[in-house]
C-alpha cells in the first residue's frame, strides 16, 4: 500500500467538499494522509478511510514542522487540493516523487502533473466544487467511491452539542432551523434585517430558530435578535461541536457557508441565497437542498468587495421567508 499526502488547509466548506476526492484515493488502495488546519482536524479524525490527519497552522514554523513529519512517511504521491504557494511547497517538499495539483499560474511548476482548475459549461454553467476536486483525484489514480461529502462527529462532540442546544434554549432540535446571517464577506450575505425577518417568518410558522454566528459577530447578533426576538443564539463552539449541532437541526438556511455544507454532508435540509457566488459550484446536491439566485447581470462575480452590492437585496425579506417555508414544507417528515 503506497502512502499519499493530500493537502487542503481551509476553509470549512471547502474542506467538507474535498472529502469525496480523498475517499476516492483511499478506495484505490492508498494510505491517505490529510493535511489541514488544526481547527478542522476533529472533522476528519476517526474517518475509517484516512490513514492519518496532520494539523498545520499559518506560520512558517508550522510549515517546516509539518514537512518534517510528512517526509518521514516517505509518500509515493502528493496531491495539492488548494493551490496557494504554501500548499504547493508542502506537496512538493514532502518528498513525494509524483505531485499533482491544479494548473494555476505561479504554482503549476511545483507539480509533476496538473489538471485545469475550473471547467465552465455554456454561457453560465459552472462545475460543482466536489466535482472539481474529484476530477483531480481521478486523474491522480483515485476510483469513484461516491460523491457525497463526509465528516465525523464523535461522542464527545455529540454530548457537547446537547449541552449547547440546551444552553441556547432550544427545546426541539428537530423543529429548529439554523440561520446563518453572516458570510466570509459582507457582500456574500443577506442583509441582517432580511435574515432577521426571515427568522420571524419561520418562528410564526412554528419553527424554532437558532442563529449560528462566528467570532467577532456580537454586533450582528444584537441587530438580529432586536428584529427577531425569540430567536435562540448558538453559544461559541468549535467546528466539531458545530457539526454535531447541525446534525440535529431541521434545516440550515441563509448565507452559503460552512454550516450549509455540513447540512449537505448529513442530508439535513438547506436553503441558501446566492449573489456573488454561483450555486452550480456551491449548492449541495439533492432535493433537500434549494437556493435562490439573484437576477442582476453581474451575478456570480466571485467578488468579496462591491461598490454597489445590490445583488443580495433583490429578494424581499417576505419573499425570502416564503421560499424557505415552501422548501421546508415540501420535505416535512
């Protein structure tokens, strides 16, 4: 059995979406060792098809230390599923004679083999992120082993999730909708007022609402609960505990985000709103996952900053609530 090093340090949603590609390499008979940021390692530890999980931080010292660890594995192949300079250095520097990566300017010279980073279909079609990673894995010798993302929830995280939900005041997790009102950038999220009015519509329909936020979002939380009194707020937690919470919810709605991709991995229903991002790339597959997409001509620009930002305001708060409720009712147990 040959050893293969796979690299994808961040971010949360992207890490979840790369797991089918890693599983494909393991299914081909390789001992797959994954490298990702330390905060995400709990989602992978215990994965039966992973031979090892290696934590890395965003420091030069951590990069050097990780390289030393990887070299001891004497890998036969490395695959860079991220494609920045640091991950290219990790893939090339781990000692593997065969290195695969995406054909990216400034990085492709680190690899012995490359594939195109993105395929487009017609005037407005995009490739699903899972398929992008799978295309690289199959070129590197992987075999199909399913394309549904996969993450682990251990017993410790499950117990913590029960405590977090109780602390938040959630009475029925199975009737609770997690709302993500923020994003990796402001222009990729619904306005807070839209999300809060959406939450009010959900509560009026009989659902409990749990606001899911991240570090530094206290101001957003205050604005949200001011408009949507009665909404619960998830206490601060790590990604493993967050995954265990999402696994227990009725649905996750709001910004395309890591929690939405967790929902996809667990087949928990989801609904996302798309402006600068393309749903072909980022919306989970299957009938339990739906989305609204803006109609502005510059949609799917992939920008994180915008001078006008009118794409995510094209839907009214009331329509947002109606669309989500229609989707949830179509999948009631």
